[in-house]
C-alpha cells in the first residue's frame, strides 16, 4: 500500500470489510489478571513504594 492508497470508501465503509474476532475455542478460560493498583498510583503521580530492607 502506498501513501496515496486508502481502504476507506466515500460512504465511510472499508474494503475489505473489517471482520470480528472469532469466538474462543470450546473450554477456553480467560486468564485472570490481578489488579496491582500500579496504574492508579502512576495516574496520581505517587512514587512506586520501595520494598522494606
């Protein structure tokens, strides 16, 4: 694709059309990611706590 090529059509659709993600396989269990709170601390600007000596 060159810099002048676009998949956007005049009506706002794209070609080829965007396809949705396939369904998960049978028996798939989504992994649980624990919330350690780092994102909230960084958003507040709090420094990361140092481990005790």
